[in-house]
C-alpha cells in the first residue's frame, strides 16, 4: 500500500508543478509583450474547433470519472 500512497503524491506533485510552470511561463511571456499561453490556446482553438471540442470532452470525461460515485 505504500507504493499507492507514493504514487498519488508523485502524480499530485507533477500536476501542481505543471500548473506552476505554466503560470511562470505565462508571466514571462506577458512581461515580454509576446503571446501568452492563453492567447496561443485561443488561437489554436479557433483554427481547430472540432479537435478542441473533442479534447475538452475527453478531459471532462476523465475528470468526471474521479467524482462519479462508484458501486
């Protein structure tokens, strides 16, 4: 069971550090008057609306899997 706890901590640390890295990158790009991560994502979404919708659906399904009550 210790491996499960370590695995959960590692996954949580990777997720938090990923969000932190994107926030720092967004700040650096914004200070340099370049397109931020959000701006780039909006531009990509406008070019690929069907792929963006499918990606959002898949992410939503994966996230809801954690919160759906099980048997």
